[in-house]
């Protein structure tokens, strides 16, 4: 999951940042939409007969953008997912390169990377085609609208129903409207990728339940953190957020129990999240007596390191529980429990 988290912190969050910064500093976003609204009002004031032609332009572009939205969100999403998988594959391969070479897994990893790269290329090509089609159709609609405007406006000028000055003003404002429409379309195109990024972020954040004891510990640490006001006075926040857990043991209770009671692994079952089909521990019942040194002895893969990781609460048992002096260790603030273990 390293690549997925890396992609979330870099690509997806970067997409959210980019859509804000790019559309504030350029002729896009709110500026483009406000220019469209203001220009249409002026055009209707100049000529109520010619302005509906440009109103039709806005409607046509809106339809194109709606179609683009419906067709590209899944593509944007798959594009980001494949990108995260590539990062995951590369980081895991290089971080465990000795293991890969020891088992002769170079060809397997190369094949896996080639398949991911091909999927990334296909997604990128499809996304590029959709973006190009959206841009092309938008320009066609703009140019057709301009031609219709010039033909209709020219005929009215020839017939004496419209002054040359009004027509010249109308053309000038039309170019303003055209650039504003292009900016709005680009903004909506950026939002498609941003919405896909938000979906991926939510899918990652909602994939796991909240670790109550860890959330409580972090909230307590933040609430008790000293803050400095504008006058330089230091204040301490004294309100602990009890949103996550209402009955956690205190640090002193945690320390007293850790030094005075036995640790008991009661019917513990466990499998690692990425290999949930492989049971590492299956009904383990172990008592680690207080005041004694207990050695875990066994063959490679028997679960010795897994027991240590469960005691440190890097993972939680899939079934059963771990107690200290009869108290389930999940009722302790995880941050304080980690301090006791260390």
C-alpha cells in the first residue's frame, strides 16, 4: 500500500492544490464564469436579437461539458489507480531487491511492471483522446456561433436595422465571451480530474475503520498542546476530545498494569491484511509472566515476529484478544501504550 499512499499524498492532493491555484491566477474559474455572466448581460443590452445566438453557444458548450463529465470520471479514476500501482510496484521491488534477486523474481517483477505501464499508457491515451475531443468540439461550437453571428449581424447592418458601432461593440464583447467560455471549459475539465482524485482519497480513507485508541491519543495530544496568542502569551488547551473513546485507561494505570500483571494472548488468530488468506497465528494461547524473561523459539515463519508486532499494536488480532493483568490492551491510549512497550 506504500505506492497508493504515496500517490494520494503527491498526485491526488497535488491535483486538489493545482485546481485551486491554477484557476485563481489565470483567466479561469470564478473569473471566467463572472465574465460570461457580465458579457451576456451587456450583449442582451446591445441587441436582443443577436444575443440569443451566443446564449445558444453557452447551452451547447454546457451539453458538451456534461457529456465529457459523464465519460471521463471513470477514466480519470483508473488513470490515477494505475499510477499508484506503478509507484507501489517500483517502491516494493527496490526496497526488497535482495529478496527479489534471491528468489530469481526479476522476470516476474519486470513482467508486472510492463503490464502496469501498458495499462497506464492505455488509460493516458484514452484520457488524451477524450480531452482532445472535448477541446475540438468546444472550438467547433464557438466558431459556428461566431459565423452565425457575423452572417445575422451583417444582414441586419445591411438592412439598416443595426448600426455599425453596435455591431463592432458586439463583436468585441463576443471575443471576450469566447475566451471566457474557453477558460470555463478548461476549469470544468480540471474539476473532472479533481473529482476523481477526491473519490480515490475517500476510498483510501474509508477502506479502514478508525483506530479509536490512536485517534483519541492524537486528539488528546493536540488539545493539550501549548499555543501562543498574538500577544505572546502561552496557553494550554485543557479540553480532551472524547469523541473516539470515552473510557480509556490513564497513563499511570497503563504503566502500573504493565509492570504488575501477566500478558496473556487469548485464542489469538491473525493474518496480515495483504495476505488475509494465510493464517499466521491460529488460536495461539500464550502467557508471558510478569517478572520473567520469556523466549519465543520456533522455525522461520512460525509467527515469532508477528507476536511482537501484535504486542506493540502495529496490528490488531483478527480474532481473540491480548490482555495485561486481565485488561484488554485495546482500552489503553495507543500512544501511551507504545511508550510503555518501548
